[in-house]
C-alpha cells in the first residue's frame, strides 16, 4: 500500500513535470515514465452555473466539497464533482457569500460580506436542506470579510477596522451564536488598511488557538497573529508590497504553528505583482520574500496535505506551485481561480469566476 505521504510526493512530482497547458487553462496530462499519459492538474467540474463567482470553498474530502459565492449561492457535491446540489439559503439572493467553513457533508457555516446588515452568517446541519441565520451585523461601520474555525465548535470572523481596530467575532457553539470580542489586545490599524474578502483566506487558523489575519490597502502589507483565539494580537510587516487600496496580503496558509505562506499583490487586471509571495518559519514573527515567482497576483494558497514543502497558490491568471516551502514558485496552469484548499486525503479543490470549480487529479 502506498502511504499518504508518498502519495503527496508523487502528486508534487507530477505537477512539476513540465506540463503543457490546454486552451481553457487546464493542465494537460504529462507523459509518465512508461510513455503513457498520466493526468496531473486541475480538472474542471461542471457546476451547472456560469454567472456566479465562487470565492468561498470548503474541501471535506476528494468526494465532498462546498462552494459559496455571489447571488447568495451555495453548492455541495458528494461525488467528486460529478454532480452538484444547489443548497443556497432561501431569500439570500442579494447576498455576497465570500467564505464557507464545513465540518463534513452535513454541517457548514457560510459568511456573507458587506456593510452593516449585509454581513451575516448562516448555519446548516443537514447538508444545506435547511439554514438558520445566526448573525446579522448591527453596526453600519463594520464589514466582515472572512471566518475560520479551530474545531467544530470554536471559530472566529473578522471585520475591517471599526474605530481604528479590526473587529473579531467569536463563536463557541459551532456558529449557532456569536459575540464581539473586546479589542483591547488588538493593535491599531494603519490608515486605509483593511482585509480582502477575495478567497476566504484573510483569516485562517491552525491548531487549537493560533489564528492569523491578513491586511492590505495601508502603507505596508501586514499579517496579525493571535495565540489565544483572538483576544490579543501582534502585527508584523511582510515583504508583500502594499501602499495602495488594491495591493497587499490577500491570503495566508499555515501547515503547522510556525511554517506559513502569504500571497497577494495587486488585484487590478493587467497590473504586475512583483514580490507577491512570502514565507515564515516562526509563526509569522518574520517574513521573507520568495526568491522567484510568477510575478502575478495570487489570492488563495494552500499546503499540499502531508507535505512539508509543497503548496499551491491561485489567482485569476493561473496557479503557481512551490516545492521548497515557498522559497520559489513556478506557474503550472493558466486557468482562473480565486481560492484553493485541500482535505487530508489529498482532495484539493479550486474555485472562481463563471461558476468554475476544479479538483486536482493525478
């Protein structure tokens, strides 16, 4: 039997085997050692919709995944993307879903973004057949961007700065109820600074207590870290350029409590994004720029499960891979995706504009 760790190494080797690119941006099959063609790369899955942008994505396994996006849309698959069920909350058609966290094929929490009451959370425990609205933002100054869960009960959501500080929302019952945490341990936001609700990865957690928050729009692209579930935070500058409302750190991923990768750049079409990836090996206290990258904006990033060095980053212009823990990156696909995430069984999914959802196949 091939171990999962060996499987991850094999997937990485296939992905960096000088792939050709199909006209629609998919990575074509790469020749195997015996001359046959072995699939390696994203394979688009027909969701049945073309007018929705899926920036929210939750990978449960290679078979089960949830996506959430514009027009209040939530879809779920349980057969690897061969079919999708529209499980959108009733009456949510005007909302913009930008993040979804799923615990399995039945339980999920989805976040809608926007000013004031447009920011909401919904929860399902029956696979999306029914939903309960569990939070509606009462503060017109708040704008929630992302959410994350430490486990099936404890989670956080973050808002852009309110009165000069990021606002953190907390749940201890799986998203059934939420409360605003005190902000005494939150450092001041920079002028013009905010989070980017581009991929559901501006707030991520790893382990039982550690959580990271990414920022842009200010003079510097920063990552804030909390080791106590959002009560106190420390802000650190990254090497990713900011200084403009369209630039900064868009997403981050940690494979453990110390090793992380941040991605971002300038989201405006046609703009170059040098230095759009950075890495840390001390939990985010210090960040180092990638030595080489595609120089293109990336909004989502994920570690390949059971690998200490392989990660994928996606954006509207393609997918990059690193095989050395973020020291350098190489573009392997030209398809448009906004977010990417992997489950523990090597079930990696990506989603984005025009109803696009793909699964990594090899």
